[in-house]
């Protein structure tokens, strides 16, 4: 990236993960340009464009071994909102169980389940769903039994109809849960007839080395939320769900209960279709797994060299470098920016340097970053 003064940077944030196939990928920009000569805006759900229908079909096919239905939106928050509404219609229970540290967007529905920071919820608490409760997110195997016991206790409350979880915490600190977490969480949901909602807005579409992060655990959620990377930089998101769950929307005899003028807008739909093509044809998920594994290994070596580094963790090209304080984290990111690398903070005190580079980033660029980080940490000691 080049700024207004001509300075050149390597973007290790990918625009908060939205530019996973790179900024202005030629396939994506060509699709937008071609669609702009055909139809820029259609009549949403009433008379949908052909590209919207193609995108719905393509997304439905991403969930393995299940007939799926899809609802489109503009942002990850929209996708989570659709999932929460779906859960209420399907289960008739208003309660939601979410996790401390989880970030799901800041519109009213998702905001009520935002465990990232109570400060986001407090100014609007009077308007938010009062039937949301939180349990800790497990950071290591030693915590797993206690967390699952807390989940089980909460699910005994008959009003909880949905469990909302990130397969890996993103903004909350790039936390990889213990391997048994998602399978056992899924089993608890099944036992208590609650829907499992996987927020894959940050982790999905190749970021962790698979199309969806939940695939690594063999779990099949009831509802999956995607956004960020889906549009290749254009605003589009989706809630993908089991047909048996999505069937709940048919119970309404009124007009469409959930729609938006720009949901599935033709330019964004065309960009999303091109993005999915690029992810598949360039094998970017596999690339993320390979490059990410090599980068994590190199960064873990720095942990033993620099005492201010507390941990290095992640999957694929979703990586967090935890330092000993938020002040150190912010200083590190500022110093990296001065060296030509764009990074963003994670964890609510900014102690984690978060890396979500475009999945097309090159090995030499990652090697150069690792050297720059080594020098930066040495200077901060």
C-alpha cells in the first residue's frame, strides 16, 4: 500500500481481514466493472438479480453434507443479526449464550452478545436483549472442564435457544481454544436443543487454512456467519444455515420479516462470486496453512529471544503476538508502522499484535516482517 506521501507499506491487516485476496485483485475488479455495465441495483428479494441468485447457490454449497439456505447482508454484524433472529424463530427461546472476549459486531442484536468489552454494551443496555449471558472462552486445556461446566449450567436455563461462538477468538486476542472445545460445545447444544451459531466473519473463507475454522474440529454448526473477506473488499455478508433451521422463516404470514434494500446488491454479489473463484483457483486456504505454519514457527523462536513476548499463537494466517502489556503492544505496532508494516491490535488492552495479511502475501514479505519484528522487539526491550 502507498499513502498520500508516497510511503510504501506491507499491509498485514488486509483491511481488518476484508482484503483476503489482496487489494484490488484483478479478477474482483473485473467482475465489478463488468457487472456495472449490466445492472448496478436490483429489487432485492422481490426481483433478485441473477448474480444474487448465483451467490446464494454458491454459498449454500459451502456447508458440507447438508442442504443449506442463505440470507445475505452488508456486514458481519448483519450476518450475526440474521442468525440470532433465525434462532429465536426456530427455538422460540430468546436467550443467547455468548463468550467473554467474543466480538460479533455493534448493531443492536450482536451488541447484546458482545463479550469483547462491557463498555460497548453499557451505553445502550436499556435497549439490548436482556436474555444474554456470558461464560469464559477457554484459553488452554486446563480451563476446558470449567468452561464446559459453566456452559452446561447456563443451558439448563430453558430460555436459551442459541450459543454464539467464534471458533477462534479474533479481536478478543487471537485465542485458539483447546481441541475438544467445539465438539463438546456442539454436543451440549444438541443435548439442550439449542442452536450452535459459528461466527466465522474473521476466521472463515480460508483465513485459518480451511474454508471454515470449524471444519478442523469436525463440528457442523446450525448457522454459520461469514463476511469481511467474502466481497473482496465490497460490503457483503451471509448467514448460512441448515434448511431445517431456516424453515422457521416460513412461519410468518406477513411480508418479509428480514430484508434490506442493498442486501445482495449486484456489484457486491459479483465481487463475492469472483472472490470465491480466486480462493478456490489460487488455493489460498492451503497457502494460508503452509505460510502461516512457517511464520508461527519463526515467530515462536522470537519468544525465547525477547522477554517482552508472552505468546505466539494462531492458525493459518490469523496470528497473534502477545506482549507483556498493552502499552508495549501499541509501541510495537507504531514502530512496525515506521518500518513499513501495518498491523492492528487485538485484546481489549491492545497487548496482542494481530496479523491477518492477505492470503496472497509472499514468503519473502513474511520473512522480511519477521526480521523487522525481531529488530523492533529488541529496540523496545
